[in-house]
C-alpha cells in the first residue's frame, strides 16, 4: 500500500516535469516490446534457441562462422515481430508526441512497433529486422514482407541459408547493428544532440548496458534534463524519477496525467 502510494506520487512528479517541459525525448529498449510478446535480450532464449546466448548470435563473427544459424535466428525474430502488435506503452509514446512542443523518439529496438503504434521519425540506433542488406556490397535487399521464412535451403533446427544479393551474389545479412559494430553515425549524432538539449528524457525498458546507446540518458542528465526511468527493475542510471513497473501500465498513466492539464 505504502509502495503503491510512493509510485503514484512519483508518477505525479514526473507528469509535472513533463507538463513544464518544452523539449521531450523518449529513449526505449527491448522492455517496451516485452508486453507485445517479444522477448528482451536478457530473457532466456526459448525453444530451439535455448541452447544459445543471444549476445553470441549477434556478432559479425557468428555470421561469418555460421550464416545459416544466425540468419535463421533473425528470421525467427523478424517473423515474431511481424506477428506482434504494439501495446499500450507504444501507443502512449505516440500520444505523448502529439502533446509536446518538440518531441524526439529514439529506440534501440529492431522491431517496428513504434511506427505501427503511430510514431513518426523514429531514430533507430540499432537498425531494423525489416531492412536486410548485402553483407558485402551493402545493397538493401528487396523483398516482400511476409510471415513466410525468407531464405534458401531447408529450415532445419531453426537454421536457414540467407538469400543471395541480387547484385553481387554474396549472402544477405540482417539490417541490425551487431555487437562490435559501429552505430549508424547520423542516428547517433541526432540522438545525442536531442538528449543534450532536452528538458525531460524518458528512458523505458532498457538495461543500460549496451554502449554507446546507454550513454544517451546519462548525457541528458549531465546536460541538466529531468530523467524519468520506466522499468520493473531499477537499472542504476541516476534517474530523477524512477517509475517501477511495466511500460504498458506506467506510460499510459503518465501520459494521461501529463496531458490532463495540457500545458504540454
Ligand atoms: P535488455 O534486454 O538488455 O533489457 C531489457 C530491460 O527491459 C530490462 O532492464 C528489463 O528489466 C526491462 N523490462 C522488462 N519488461 C519490461 C516491461 N514490461 N516494461 C518496461 N521494462 C521492462 O534490452 P536493451 O537494453 O534494449 O538492450 C539490448 C539490445 O537488444 C538492444 O540493442 C536491442 O537492439 C536488442 N533487442 C531488441 C529487441 C526488440 O527490438 N524488441 C528485442 C530484444 C533485443
């Protein structure tokens, strides 16, 4: 009871900061899509993939060593994202944008659930499951989005041969940023510029351990912004307001409260 009252009070304070804010940034991680049924990176992998460590599949070395294993895993993830629906957390973020004088949304997620909830101009720091490209020449892979597994050979034990590039014939790779690869520089620059120049940054569903993206909320805080963190578990970023709970429950409350007295 006492804890619940503390949370309500904290949501009230966070909503007040949002009402006073002119420039608002939302920074999201895998946790915001958890309630849409997409496992976070830290969740144990299920089924066919339970014998792997996600971080070991998400590297250029893994793709070089065993392209069918890595492509098969990303195809499983792409199809899963395609079947998922945006949840109230994604919808609340899209609604918040409509109430803000200046708004910027950046995500580490590689699904497209923010866009499907109505958010526009989303900065994708870690690429997208839906934009595969050639591993050699970089040409975007032209394909029709469907729930059918895309690739050659037999889908066996989750493994699937990646398709070949129409230009150079080399294997197509997922359009995501892997561990050890640089982030797209334009996206990173825009993200840091917005975080360094905002009044409030809301960090949602991220464990804050994947750099350099994890530096974004820290940069906002160091630049004088109010940082609101939404996560069932505190992650240790020095947030001004920590709102403990799932994004799909907390964000709609926060946005409703912040826009009730629409100075936003
Ligand atoms: P992470 O898996 O490291 O951390 C997830 C965080 O979300 C944890 O702190 C957890 O406590 C929190 N969380 C769990 N359920 C939540 C909920 N309902 N509401 C709010 N928070 C919740 O994810 P990360 O920090 O984004 O970093 C890992 C990398 O994994 C990212 O680079 C991302 O590209 C990639 N990834 C993306 C997706 C996706 O696109 N949906 C899924 C898995 C991994």
